[in-house]
C-alpha cells in the first residue's frame, strides 16, 4: 500500500501512479482532485447479482430458498418481468452500486439487452449473462432460444468497451445435459466465462444425486464444464475432492455470504478454497435475497465468516477480502488485464473512501479499517473508465433522474405478491 501518492488519468486509463509531489510537477496542467484523508482503491467488482431483482427487494423475506423461489419470486417474475421491468430495476441497482463504490457487476437475468442498456446509460461496467433455462419465459421459449438471443446480443455489443459477456446456465436443477454440453462447446469456442449457481444448498446436491447419480460438480465435470472459465456461484456444500478439483482446473468461486446467510443455505469453506488456490470473488446476489447491493458489507461478512468456519482468526485477512472484491472478481470475469488493480495501462475504475469521522478513528491499519470499519456511506468519489460517476456522494448522471417515480410504480404493481 502506498501513501502520499497520486493517480494520473488520461483518456480513461491510468497513465501513472507516483508520489503526489512528482505528480504535481509532471502533470501540472491536469485537472486536480485532492482527496485528503481518503484511500483510493480499485473500483469494486460485484461478481454475481441479478440487478433487476432490486425491484423485488424485501418482497418475501425470511423464507427458505425453494419456497421463496417457487411461491413468490417465480410467480412475480412470470407476472411482471418485461424489458421495462429489467431496465428500471437494473438502473435502480446501478444507482445503489455506484454510490457504494461498485464500478462493475456481473449480471444473470432475463432480457439482458434491457439490463445492458440500463448499465450503459448509468455509465457502469457490466458483464451480462447469456442465460439458459429449459422452461419458457416472457424472454425466450426454450434453451436454444435463450442461447440464440444472448449470442445475438453479444454480437451486437461486442465492441462496447464497458460491456462483456458470460454464458450463464442458471443452475444444475434448471438446465439439461444437452444444454450444458452446448454451453461447454460455446465456452471453448468463444472463450467465454460460464457463470452458474452451483452447490448452493444441500437440497440441490441431494436432488442431483437422485436424478443423475452424481453430485452437481461431478456432473458438470463429465460435461466438460470444469475449466478456468467456470465461475461457480455460492459453492457452499463442497467436499475435499471437489475443492481440489476446482483448484486443479483454475476455476473461480463467487462467495455470496449475506445471501447464503439470509436463505440459510450454509457456510462456504472459503478458507479451504483459498488455501487450495481457488480464485475467490465476492457477490451480493440479487437484492431480493440480500436486500443490499453492498460489497463493503460482503467484504466484512466474508472475512468474519471465514474465521468462524475455519476456527482460525487468520483466515481471510482484510487484504484477501479486498482482493476478492476487486482483482478476484475481475479475474473471474476475464477482465483482470483491464480492471481490478491500480496499475498503469488499466482502465481508471476507481473508488475513493473517506477514512474520517469518529466511527473510523483511530486508524492504525488502513486495510483493516477499510474492511472491518468502513462502509459504503464513506464512499465519496467513483470513476468508471476515467469518468466521474459519483462526486461527494452524489450521482452525476442525469440517467438517474426521476428514478424514484419509476420504483414507486413497480412497488405498487408488485405489492400484492409481498409477504408470506
């Protein structure tokens, strides 16, 4: 970690990282933003979310996963999900994430074209899932249709600098072997990450054993999906052999501690995964199963849970939690050469955090203070590709105007599905 340093930005990229005095002399004609009592970190990467589901925040809290899905979330989606729903929900999510220092998110949801348009309007970096389900929806008729539409979207926006894509088969219990084989072929052919919910609950694992005779990860291995492209989301219920398999193949795991806790899915073996060499990223999941798209909360919760699960106070130290929320997420998405660290030549995706106020004092170690004490309310400035998106805690983009009117309309529409 560096002190008394400055970052010079030119044409959206980091031009140099150097002592502040040297920067003042070398870049005297550049606009200067002085941030005393701040720490500048890479923009946070939310490696797993369903952004549009922000419109379902608090819709049916305190329920187990399958009942929550089958009795509330899926009926709500069937009745309400549309391009407008996805656009407005994603824009609301972008406003929340930017204010919390998140500059990039990995999305998995219906109508990814609407989500992508919202993210671009917000000025955020985003990775969009080419989703795959077997069942029909308002978006697509079957697995082949989901893939066709997603690939067309990728072709249409392939040159967009703030957008990237993942193949996103939803989960082993919603995707067939034939569809998984098609995803594996496309992932190899196009070199795309494969973003999938995996080993989230004991029920999922047991169901796979009953239907396929093997645990979900073994099924994916047999279908050629276990590779460096695999982004295993949740990965809660893993045995030693499965941890070794993920490590051996260079896979990534996206840890979503708050969602796992809220849905009582279990406690992921993060310390064992990290010790084995698995790349760890952090995700919020959707606001419907977390209620906050807040990576500061996820960093702190992940670090504390890792210690409790491993019965080791040194498990997932502050530096590892910050790495998971930045470069770990970038690496999972195949974006680590562009974002995730403050290095000359990378995109200027940056977040400034004010380390001042009684709740953050005294500060003996900046990283510890950042992870264990600071929160998203301490974020003051956020840049995406060098563009200032948050200044002094305020969103700068006119795309967010009248957002309160939009979410109020959706709240009225979905309100009948709330509760138990």
